[in-house]
C-alpha cells in the first residue's frame, strides 16, 4: 500500500527555546499539529472537514521520543505518516529530522478519535471518513 506522507520544514523561534538554547518540550505538540494541518491540506482531511460533517477529532494519545536537541536557528523538517486502521480513529507517526545531515531528532505518535457535536464518542467510522479512506486506497491501486 502506498504510504500517505507529508513533509514540512519549520523554523525555530526564539520564544520556543529555554535558557540552554534548546527547544522546550512543550513546543513539540505544536510542531505535530502543524504537520497534521499540512497533511490535511494535501490529502483533503483538514480540521474543518471533521466539523463540517458534524464531528470533532480530539487527540487521545500523544507521545514523543527525543533523540537529540533542537536548537535556536535550526530549520528542521517534520515528516507525518498516516497509519491506516479499520477502527474509527486517525493514527499518525512523526519524524523530525535535522536538514543539515538528515539525522533523526525526534519521533512521535498520535491517535485521534471521533466525537459527535454532543461530545459523544463515535465507535464506527463516520461516513465521510470511510469514503476518504476508500478513496485513498483506490488511489493506491
């Protein structure tokens, strides 16, 4: 199966680093969110797509594994990879690379589920998401 992936270069702002000139760990969720937005734009699965179809897609799992520090002035690249599942959830893996030598800086993982607009968990794939998945699979053949 073809891998659904998007990459995005980003800049480290001074406000994101601590006194050691290292990116504060709390900035990583924002980098991952930027990657999800870039993925959504590329593949037609943007945040407003969920809402427009009557759903929210909150994150219920988020993890990071740090390999080396990101410092002020670096221009890393984040790669986001969609991991298909039959379940009613959206799973992504992330890799942040130093563009100078392509070394791995950090990896991560996120899981989103679906809730209706009454904040009730949805156990089956919403129709729009099932159609999106089928379209992506059809494009793989």
